């Protein structure tokens, strides 16, 4: 059995850990407000960009020579999985849930005889994926040195993906990230970005006809790469907000668990101390009676 001194050291260590987790929870809560606001502000622009491209794509569907980013290469053999995760841990299942979704997609594609490649954005996703898919990771981008996410970061990623696509290294690209819903809800999401999936209105209203200047076939080659960067930027912002939400929730749970451990350790300490005092009293009384 541990001595009373060892128990006091354990209780003090647990209390120090509780202070750290409580501080991390407060920091995450503070950063979450800004990250959530930025992510929510980016959604309307990204959605409107997708709607505009969908409208132009429907108008240009009958035109010959559609851009490869929209029409694809005509093949479905090589898939690039663009996996965006966090740079740090202590955030519950945030990183592992994104990696799990990407791993499941990769396994399903390989079972169909497809070739799978990985582009990892974030250290945690790279560390997990390289255990199983080390030879299939073609590029890894570390954003630890970035103090605040900017569109230039997403544009750099989009350019690297686009360069590989133009070189014929893959046919389909899917973006993996975590969509922020609330502090306790972050949804792992897979979004195909190459070739672009054009969503229809589903018959929920008449489609609005627009006239474009210049023509659709001239707009699309410029707009599609821009949309690629916009969707990546949105994924990075959603990931950032999801990370702080998951970290806040995880640190809150850790703080409460530490409090429960302190309560149990204190109870054991008091019982052990009481037992030792009782034992000493018995020895004193027994010695006095013997005399």
C-alpha cells in the first residue's frame, strides 16, 4: 500500500492536472468564438460559389470541350484523398474520426481495384495514416507555423492539387474534413471536388436563367480553380472551429474526471490515515495495559 506521502503527491499532481485542463478549456472556449464566427461567415460565399458554378455548368453542359475539372478525365481509376486534420491533439476523437472516414473510403476503393493516393494536411492525420498507407502518401503539408489561417494557405493547397491533376496523377479528388455543428457535434465530411459534382435543384423551383459575359466556356476555366481553393479554405475553417469545439469538450470532460479522481484519492487518503491513527492508539492502549 502506498504511504501517506505518496498519496498526498498523487492528489497534488491530479490537482495540478485539473488546473491545466481547466485552463485549456477556457482558452479553447475563447478561440472557439472567433473560429466559429469565421467559419460561419465563409459558408454563404462557398455555397454561393457552388451555386453559380452549378448554374454555369448546366448552361454549358451542351457545349463541347468542357474543362476537365468539371467533366473529369473520363476515367475513375486513381483517387486522391485530400485529408485535412489538426496539428495538435487533446481534442477527443476529432482527428481520428476524419482519418477513420478516409481510411474506410480508401479500403472500399482498393477493394474495387482502384488506386488510392493521399494528400495529408495536418500532422495528426499524417501520423495516423502513414502507419497503414505510408507508401501511398504523395504529399504532406504541415500548418503548425501558421498563426492564423488565410485564403493564401488554401490557395497553395489547391494549386498543388491542381498541378498533380494536370500532370495526370489522379482522376478523382475527395476532400475530407470535419464540419462544425456545435461544441459537442462535429460531423466528418467527404466532399468530391474533382471532378466537381454539380447539384441540381431537385425540381424545387424553376431554374433561373442568367446571361454571362464572357461566355460560359470562357468563365469556367477561371472560375473552377478559384472554387477549388474556396472549398479547401472552407474545409480548413470548418476544421479549425471543430478542433476548438472538440478540445473544449474534451478538456471539460478531463477536468470533471480529474475532480472525481481527487475525490476518490482524498477518500482513500483519509481512510488510510484514520486506520494508521487507530492502529497507533491500539498499540498505545495495549502497551499501557501490559504495564
